[in-house]
C-alpha cells in the first residue's frame, strides 16, 4: 500500500467517524445533525466506490454526490437558524 492510498483510507475512516458522531448527536435530540450524518455516510460510500472500483456508474455517483451536498446545505441552514 502506497502513501496516497494510506491517506485516502485514513480520510475515509475520518469521514465515517464524522458520520457516526453526527448520527449519535442526532439520536440524542439534535435533529439538525441527521443531514450531516447522511452527508458523510454518502462521502464514505462515494470514496469507497472510487478507491475499490465497485463499478457504480459515474452518473449515479454524480447524483449521489449532489444529494450529499444538498443534505449538508440543509443541515448548515438548520444550524444557522438555531442561533
């Protein structure tokens, strides 16, 4: 395994951790965190498909990535409204 692969796997693991922490926060009553949990779970899936070449069509990945971005936007919007 080369250095870029190690960095990529580390990044994916950290994205998974963010998704997990966000989901736990959402389950504890911070419903605005569901969007971030969903977003980072999608990022994990997206990155794993790229890393391991799972054969997901590029069009599908583009739509999935757009959904993740919209989910993050909705979460940030809800967070900003709480202040």
